[in-house]
C-alpha cells in the first residue's frame, strides 16, 4: 500500500508516482492512487519533493485527471481535490474533502428560494 486510506504517504509513495501515472493511462485505480499520493503531499514533510523531482509525472497526472473529469464521473470530488493539490492549493483540497458530493449536486436544485 502506497497511501494509507488515501491520505497518508508511506515510504515508496513518491518514487512510485511516475509508474502509477503511466499505469493511470489505462487503469482507473492507478489514477485514483496517484491522485491520493499527490493530495497526501500536504501532510508529509517530503511531499514537496514530488513536485520538484517528478514534474513530468505531475503534468501528465493533471491531464489525465482533467480528461477523467470531462467524462462527468459520479465520483468527481476526488478529481477536483487532486487538481487543487497539483496547483498547490492543499488547504482547499482538504476542505473539499470534507464536503460530500451530495452537498454539491446542483443538478437537483431548480432555483434558490430561501433567505440567508
């Protein structure tokens, strides 16, 4: 396991990222694991190394996540969180992780009729 519960890096995670991204071209599970590793960089002292040592893998991961999001997957939150982490917005990536997909489902709302 390279990323415990999708949030905590373990030894070998950073080194495995380029290979996972290569696998992610055809394997959804590899894409999700690579995304989890990038998101977990916010909680690890060595996480910043990933962006310095693997810029090509990070760029390709961004493209792959973007392509996946364009298919409008039901589990889109992980993709947005990953893109935020890639852009260095770790705080917002974490905040979005606390929001459920149901909370963001604007397709079910017709109009705002409430007051604040």
